[in-house]
C-alpha cells in the first residue's frame, strides 16, 4: 500500500481527486491518501468528507475540458474510513506524516524546496508541471532524486490523453502517417482573455515567480511534440505582455487589478534533432472571440496530415477518424499499454504510471528527466525572446544561456 500525502489544496485538487476516484473505480487499490497540506487548514479539510467540514471552493472555470472546471470531489467518495491528517506546514507533513510518497500541487517556486525535503526523507515524489522555477532548480531536483534512489515524476497529463496516445501510434512504425515532418499548435484568447487573472492566481503574471504563458503552456506543448517527434534542437521566439493590467471577474464586473510583467502571449518556431520543424503560439490575451487553428492542432507526416481526430492520407479523398484507425489497427498489447484497465482519463493514467513505477522500483514515463527536458524547451522560448536570436536546447540545459532566469534564481536563492 502506497500512502500518499498531497501538498497544495487549491482548485486543481478536485481534478486529481477525480483521477484517484477513477483509479479506485477501475479496481486499483494500491494507494491511500493519508495526509493533506494547505496554508489554510480549512482548504484541506474541505476535500476530506462529503457533507461535513468547511465548504469546498468552487471551480474557477466553466470551459469544457478545463481541469479547473471540476469541483465537488471528496476523499470519502473513494476511500471511506481512511484517516487523513491535515497539515499547514509541508515540512512537518513530509517529516512526520504517515506517508510513503508526495503529490506536490503547489506554485512553481516551491517545487525544488519540497523536492529536497522529500528526497531527504526518502519519499517518492510527483511534482506538478513545470518541473521547477528555473533550470538550475530543476537540475538540482533531478540530481537529488537520483542520489536518494526514489521514484520521481512530473505531472504531465497531456502525455496520457487519448488524443496524444493516438498521435504517438500514428507516427510509430505501425501507424499510418509516416515520419513526423511539421506541426502547428496554438490558440489566442481561449482562456482568461482578454485580461483576466489566470486561474485567479496572481503569481502566474509575475516574472520573478516564473509566471507567464510560455512557462505555463510551453511544457505541455513541448511534451506532446517531443513524444511524437523526439528531442527539440532549437527554438526561435517572441513574447509580449499585451495586457499589463489584469483583473478578477465578479458578477460581470472587473475588480482587483494587478500588474503583469510576465508574458501573456508568445510565438515560437522550433526544429527537432530529426530535422522536423513547427510553430507553437498562445495567448491569454485577445479581445473579441478566440482564435484557434482549424479544428485543432495540425501535424504533418510523410504520408498525410492529422488535424484533431481527422486523418487525411495521400491519395485518399475522404478523411478518416484517427481514434477509429487506432482502435481497429493498433495491437491489443499496444492498447493495453496505452490505456491500462481501460482507463482513458489523462490525470488518472498519469497517477497510475507513477504509482506503478513506485511498486516496480523504476522511474515513470513522465520522469523528472522528462520534466527537465520540457522545461528547457519552455525556457528556450523566453530566453530566445530576451536574447533576440535562435537558441539551442543544449545551451539552456547546460545553463550557458540563462539571462531571463538570473533574477529569478537570485530572488529565490537558487545556485
């Protein structure tokens, strides 16, 4: 039995509890959540027992598919009778709670501090993305995890979404689309536009806290691209702060203005080590209506094109469903590997992979090293924009280029 302590009981916790509930529904009983830690005890207590305790905070989003739109999830729904300790000090929880492993769902600037304590106490860790506040902090985390001999993962649910698994198969040797050649991903004005405080968390707009959309969405996008294409070679990018003031929305009225000095918009082109290329972009800005690409991200292979679930192969006049192609042509072993126990929820699969890795004494698919690589790609965006040139991932990984990160490292005492 893996006993888990969760640090960070913000609004995203409901999505994670839903995932754990789905694992239990699928017959997976290898875990129990035995401790919660939040700055306010009432926030932690609100997730423990349905019908009792403080009122749970409501979701901050109403957008379909947004994890922040999930609420009304309780530990008692899937582990009734399990005693759950509540802490307001994560150092105390890591040192004294009845736990073997930790989920860290806190803000970026705490990830390396929590990781260091977890590894000192021999606790396995799943850290929220992005892995760390800077590359120096991320390297430190990976080195400490290796020295401690624990299982260390980064939460990257996009990797486990059905659409992503289908894409990976499509570009594999058994898939229909051939070798990966080009990609185009992005949207403007879909979330929190034109000038709302993202997830009602002001730190996301502070450069010194590693806020900004490039470091928020970049790891997701590059994790997806790296999964189907291999490593990224270099990035050329531009970022901007389109809306220097952002607000909370209450009853249709904007209140609580804050200043924003971290990017709310970015555009980046990349090249892979295999010679493929593409462009990604994103904006928490944009007045009027959202702008998206066709019906979703676009991927080109040597035999055709994929957009959302639609596959257009050379020489064929009509589109095919990628999901149907996968279901009809992928091997039984492949499908079971991608969706063990028939689970299709990306959050649940990400947690399951981490739990299974702990039991098997190995690293998970989205390991700390994977998180390090994704963070390097995301930091390449803002470092490229600051430097005004194309930057290589190698110079980000090595720390040769870190001008954007220097004030962040200095502010947080990271060496």
